[in-house]
C-alpha cells in the first residue's frame, strides 16, 4: 500500500499527463480537445475532492489546523476550478486563444500548487496521519465524483 504522499503525488502526475494530452489535442484542433478536456476536468476534480473531503478533513481533525495550509490549498483549488471552467467555455466557443491563455495560467498555478502540496502538506499529513495511512488511501481510492 502506498503512503498518502506517494498516492497523491502519483495522482498529480496522472492529472499532469491528462493536461498535456488535452493541450496536445487543442493544438491540433480546438474542437477535438473536448473529450480530453472532459477527462482532465473530471479527474482533476476527483483529485481535489480526494484531498478536500478525505485527506484535508483527516489532517484538520488530527492537528486542529483549519486555517493553515489546507485553507490555502482549498483557495487555490477554487482558482484552478475557475480556470478549468473558463477553458471549457473556450472550447465550446472554439476560441483557441482564450483556451491557451487560461491553460497557461492554470499550468503555472498547478505547478506551484503541486510543489507546495508535495513538499510541505503531504509530508506534514504523512507525519500526522501515518497510523491511518492505509485507511485514508483506501477512502481516496474509492471516491466517486458526480
């Protein structure tokens, strides 16, 4: 069984691959990017939900820190959700420039966000939740996002 940090870091990599695939499809034709966009948006939302509903919740319950790193990560998730939604609108409008403007901003935000989580928050979570690691990873793996 992987640790919380390993599991979520691997999921970041998976979402990054979906992002790259979506951008490749959009570069060929904005119309052909819809399916790749839908998969990226769905899987990124699933990642956010795994963190917010499971790992952040467990971390906050264990540490009592509700206005610390998890609050900042939730704020960044909201920013990324907005950019992802704008990218979807750009695909619908067949506006390649708007799509790539938003995707560039999203890529920078995701890189910074993922680095903070992987280097700081996931390490802290693993330290505080190591005894619960298997249960927490199982809960995240079993999540279904509507």
